[in-house]
C-alpha cells in the first residue's frame, strides 16, 4: 500500500511539474546578456523587492520561491550570470560582457497552482525554466532552407556592388580560375571559405546585417577550416534541395556554382 501511494505521488508530481525552455535571441550587442542577467536577478530576488507586475504568479502572490539548479546538459556552456551581475554592480558599473555562442541557465520556480483540479492533488507545483542565450546570427541562415545552392550563390554575388564589392575583392580573386569539375582541392576550398568569412566579419563590423552564412560571423563558435576538410561530407546547414551536398560554406560565381551542383549530383 505504501509503495502504491509513493508511485501515485510520483505520478501526480510529474503531472503538476512543468518544464519550459525559453530561447532569448538577437544579433550581437543587442542586449541579450543584460536582459537575461536582469530577468534572472529579478526572479531570484522576488521576495526582496523585485517587481514583476506582468507575471501573474507574482501579482497574485502565488510564486513561493526561485532558485538556480544544475543544467541537464553540461555540454552546453553555462550562462555567465554571476559575472554579468558583478559588472552591473561594479564601481563604475558596466554592461555585462557579451556571451559567445549558446549558453544557458536553469531555474526552479515553486508556485501555488491556480488550477482547481490540481489543487486537490498537490498544493504547490514547480516550473523548471531553462533560459537559453541563442545567437541571432544563426537565424539569418533560415531563409537558405528555401533555396538551392545556385540561387543562393546568385543572390550573394548579386550583392557584391559598391562597398561590398570592395570588401570581397580577396574572395573574388581566389575564385578566379577555379575549375569546379576538377578534383577537389580541399585546402583551396578552405582558403576560399576563410576569405568569405573575413568578408562577412567586415560587413558585420560595418553594421550590415544581411550576411550569410550568418553563423560564420561568430568566429568563436563556427570554425571554417574543419568544416571543409571532408571531401564528401554534407554541408552543416542543409538546404531543402539535394544541391546542398557540397561541403563548402561560401557561395561561388554562377559558373562555378553550376559546376559544383553537377559534381554533387554525381556523388
């Protein structure tokens, strides 16, 4: 009987406890780190003067407490909450150092349920909240899912006018004379990808936002050369078309792009 009661309690607990994964995204220096730091600080200090009037559990005084808990996946870097808070409260105060790549922090929010049915089984519930700091640059690549490699190359090379044309001179020179039907020279392809990455970084530094692959603009979390070492691997950003099979993360002039597609189809 005691065992049955324990199993029933465990089943009820699983039913009333909830898990929520919240992604906060935006381009670099848009304020993600400061926002997450401030939000977590308000939640952790909910009974010490914090004000969250738009959160119904707080407004109705049903939020009993909040605490930090270990991450479920230790392979994801932790969000630098303590460091960011120290910078905000420093003398002089400073904005938190921007995070690099994906990071997360996990909280447990204990609250009184306002569900009349659940209250018959358990007085309180727990919301396990995972807040993920997600680079917005990665989202810039989503439109590529509706393109094949040739159309993407046409779009990217069509932008290389004016200042973009000046900034991409090195990449265009490296593409000259490339025979897409010749045996693959992975070192050359890696150098071309690196030149495109440098071009994207320059565009980003100049305040431009339409840069693809956007993930390449996060040099710390997307290294070009290792992605281009396999001569028969798939691209890391697969497209909706089977043309996205060449392990290369840079567009090509139209003649080269067409050749690469022919080669990819042979594979």
